[in-house]
């Protein structure tokens, strides 16, 4: 695997201090940036490996394992896909995307944790209501939160995989959807979703005495048509799992998309969906790049993948007979599992391609001072005002 020339870590190294000085983020944001900056460096320690065939030595450093790090997601994604395959129902699935209007972004930044929780609740409330009103069943969904657009703008939306079956009031499995192409009327679903979401947002703003300030924004959101997209069903459960795996462990931007890091600017690729998804270059100032990136750092402990209805553990016994049996090797080590799922053997010697690498020395974390990022808000992680402290400077 070819390592990218430029990485998020390089951007943080070059522009991190300027970003902290200008936007004064809270301690959780700086903690994430510090973790990404020192990922797979001597600061985290590591180990020396020696090949049992050619005798060459390789030094490997530990990773940060942060969920916002683009270098630490491949194995997690592969593990998650396999784990979900043991609980997913073997049937057709519909892909549904719920998106909120861009004009609600300022409300989102007031309290991102509350906003995203309301988004999840509204999505499931609409799906569950339509399951009962259209088919008389308890439906289900695997819901995944994404917060970014291709240019790192704030674009909160939820991807859902909804099975083409449900459990009726008698406890029996019942197929839903028509000819594998139609599940629910999109316009009615979007109206119901809008009503649920706005009700929760108004309640949230009212509790914080902020509703008068954002009343005009609320009124405009009510008057706007909300976007709900439903894709025709997939025909195979295995294909569903692989498709879903593309969304679960993505971060706002991958290292491969970064084209160049200059003294003041960062150039990166993006897809322009308004122009037939053509690949284009965009140029941002380094501090602005980090400001946008940090908008997508989720609140501490926030769960971004959720299981609802018959996809949750509550219905595990009732749906057990409809799952596809999985063959998982017993007594498999983590390294063996990574090699099996990713077709990449970490222990294979990168020099001779024949021998195996064995640990001959453990390298501790470096004890010399590391230049970490600090802000005036260090020690303060105010979840109710989580993202706002990052963006009180000009864009």
C-alpha cells in the first residue's frame, strides 16, 4: 500500500497553532487534533520487528486509534462489517437518506450533540410510524450519521438501511415494499420527518431560551421542502453489508484526497455533484481547512451508528432463523483476522516478501517533551455548547 505524500497530520503540524490561536477550541477538539498529529510516530511508542528469512529490521509505531483519524479505520471497518453480518436479516434492503436544510447549520452548531440526537430520533420516529401505517409491522433500520459535504462543509444527514420485512402484531415476519422498488411515498415521508425534527428543535431552543433569536430560521425551515432519498432495494444481504461498510467508518476527508500543503494553503480533491460528480481541486487556507475539519469531530462518546426496531438486540431471537449463517474461525488472533478480512498480512516481510516479521524489541513512548496544542478552553468540555467554541472566529 502506497503511503500518501500529504496527511491530515501534516496539516495539523503546520497550521494547528494558528487554528487554536484564532478559534480557541475546547479541550476535546484539541485532544483529537493532538492524537491525529502523533499517530504512528515515536511519540506513541512502537516495536522493532525482524524477518525470520532475510533478517532485515523494521520499526513500526503505534496508532492513535481515534475514530476521526483517516489512518486508523480500515481494520475497524472490516471487523464491524463481519460482526454486523452475524446479526443482519437475509433479505432485501432499501437505502434511505435523510437530510436537513443547510439553513439549520447555525442551530446545529449551538448544540451538536442535541441536534444529532434529535436527528436520529426524528428519522426513526418517521420510519417506525410509516411501517405501521403502511404495512402494519414493526420495521427496523441501521442508521449512520454523516456530517460533512465533499468540500468539508457542514452537511448533517443520516444513511439508513431498512429491511424489506417487518414483524406484524401477531409476531410473524411479513414482507414489505412493492416489487422491490417502492417502500414509502417520499413526499409524505419527508413532511413527517420535517415535522418530527422541527418539533424537537423548537423544544431544544425553548429550553435554552434561544427560540426568539432563531424563530426566523425555524420559520424558513418549516417553509422549505426537505430532502429524503430512497434507493431501490438490494437483492443480496452480503452486498448490503459491503455497501454499508463504505459508510460506517468514514472520516471527513481521507489522506488520499489531499493534493498539496503549502505555506498558507491546503489543496484537496472533491467531487462536484452539481457537475456530474466530476473530480475537482479546491484551495483553502490552512486554518480554514482545520476549522472545517473540526466541525465534524463528534462529541465525546456520541454513538454515530445505531440499530432500531427489528435490527436491534431486542428482536434478536425472533429474527435469528432469518439470518445468514456465518463461518468464523475459532481461536483466531487479531492479526490473523486482519489478514483474512483485508487480504493484507501485517506480519509478511515487506523486503523479501517471504519471511515473517517477529517483535524483537518494544519501544516505549518518547519521554522528551512533545509540542501539544493547547487552548484557553483546555479542561472544559461543555457538551451542550460543544462545537460553538470552535467557530466564534470568522470563517
